[in-house]
């Protein structure tokens, strides 16, 4: 309130109160409130815009957080392609039991990383070992033939530089290998070794198995046998992996290349060529023998051949009675209708000859019977007639020449030259008689010949000493 100066003070106290009252300030609340309202009214559009922006940002942040949560949760789904296997781990520890530990191909839900992880690896893998047992200087050569041509005996195999395998007979061999393996127990394998080092482990196992296997074989066995060396190496590899509980199975082992030392391979190749030719010749000889045997005795020659072999063995042992009995059975076997070839032809000729001889003897017997009555009537006349018939048969032979000379020549001597044809006939007849005599003499001597079952390729044959009492096949 304003003080009116025209009013007089009533007393000093009142004057002091009036003085103090004149110094008071009056707060006009209505004016301040109106200013704030005006300021609020001016600030409402900005506040509303800022509030709406904050609310929108908060909603976007909520959606983003929700999206991140969903993405994190769905990141646990992992796809495993075909031909791949593995195990489930949570914070590095294998989880699950039995088959639940193994990851199969397909899409699988699991804890997202870094909580959970699929440790995967290929089920089937292949690797090669080419340098470990191969000469260093021959690795650059494209073919074995080129390496053989470039090899020199003056440049020996040096340990530490050139790889090789030691055989059972002390020789050296070179080889290159390839192997295929598969994972049958991923848990056992991953507990044993890091997947990145599995190939290195398999190479070491293959090298060890190759050294052990070849050490038990000779060089020819290792080079000539196709399947046994690779099979033995695979078995040794599997035994080693089984002992390690590696969860790996060796599917196959292939020997890519195998050879003797290149410096001696040329000579060995010639030996192998000669051996192959020998096998070819032996097979050709067997085929020729079968052809000839079929031509001799027909398709059933094997039975007769076995009987002849047994007969030879009985003769070798000196069992005469048993050999004679078996010889009779052989003769009976030859007369069976299933025997063909030359033997059947000879037997047919023998039977025909037997029939003709039987018929001739029967005819001669009938002729002699018819002469019995004549002999009783005039024996001298019959004897003279038979004697003349005998002289006629002798004179009619090709070796006999008849000369007619006059009687009472006195002191004259006649020298007669035989006909050249007759002389040649006599020489041929004499030669045949000597051959027959020699054959008869040789038949009486003991003989010992190679039997059909005693000819063995690639092995020592029958050998006789000077006395003829010791030989292959004798007791």
C-alpha cells in the first residue's frame, strides 16, 4: 500500500512503524504466474517435438534390442552339409550322450556362439605319401622310366636325402602310397587330436605301417604281389589306430608306385621280362600238352594220366605186383567207350587185327583139319607138297634172288652181281632187324624217366646220380 504524506503521525512508535512499512516490498504473484504461463505456452511445441522424438527413439531401441535377442537366439541354428560330421560342445565341453553327441548332416538348433559350438570335420578324406620313400632326385622325373634312365650306380641312395624301404632280404625298395580314411567316432577322434592335424597323424601311421610291412617281405614279393602288401599295410594302420582309440577307420590303401632302386631296375626288369616269358612258355606248353593229351586219349585223359602217374610211382618203389595189377586196370580203362583220340584208334586197330588173326588162325585150323585125311592116306606126298609150298614162300620174298646155272661147269667160276633194288631191300631189312634187337636189349635194362607229374616249373627237376638209385620222386 502507498503512504499518504499528508497524514500526520500520531506518535513516535507509529512513526517507526510507518517508516518500516514504507520500506516493505509487495510481491505481485499474479504477474509472475502470468509470465511462467507465457513461457510454458511458448515452449510447448518444442517440448512436444522433443518428447515425441525421445519416445520414438526408445521404441526403436526396444525393437533393436528385441531383434538382437532374437538374432542371437536363432544364431544357434547351424547347417551341416553332407559328408561332414562332428560333435556338440558347450563352453568347449562335449555335451550329449551316445549318438546325441554326434552331429549329422542337416539343420540343427543349438546354443549360439560363444556358448555352444559345432566342431565339424569331413567324414571321408584321402591323402598321399609320395616323398617319404622316394628318391629326392627322382621326384622331378615324370615317369619311372625316365627316373630309371637318369639313375646311375655311381650316385648311391643317401639316408636323409633319399627315401627308401628296407625289405626282409636286405634289399631296398621305393614306393608311393595313397590312403582313404573315414571318421567312425568323432568324439574319440576330437578328444585325441585337433582336426587340423588329423592328416599329419594319418601320414605318420601310414609310414610306420609301410616300414613294418615291407620289412617282412622280400623285394620280389613286394614288387610282384599286387594286393597283399597294400592289404597288410591297411591292417597294420587299423591296428595302430585301434590301439590309440582314434575313432578312425582306414577304408583303403593303394600303392601308387613301387620299384627297386632305379640303378638296378633295368637288370631287374630284364629278369622280370624273362620270367614272364617263361610263364608264357609254360602256359603255352601246358596248352599244347592238353591238346596232345586230348588227341591221345580224349577229354577224359586226366583220369588215365593219374593212373599212369601212380603206375610210375609203383615202378619207382619196386612194387612189381601192384604195378602189374594197376597196368591191367589201365588197359581196361583204355577199352572204355569214353576214351577217344589216338588211343581209341590204336585199340580199334588192335581189335581189328585181333579179329583178322583169329579168322586166319581159324582158317588155318580148318585147312589143317582138312589135310588130316590126306596125311593118313599118303604122308610122304603131303609132306613133299607142304615143303614145296614153304620153298615157294621163301623164294617169293623180296630179299631172295634165284639164279639158274648149268650143271657140270667143271673148273669155271661164276660171279653173279645182285640187283641194286634187292641189295637196298636187304640193307633196309638188316637195319630193321638191328633196331628190333636193340629195342629188345633196352627193354631188359632198368629205366627211369620223368613222369608227367614230376615236371615242376620254377623248381628243381628229377636228378639221377651215377648209380641211378637216388632221384627226385624216389623213396
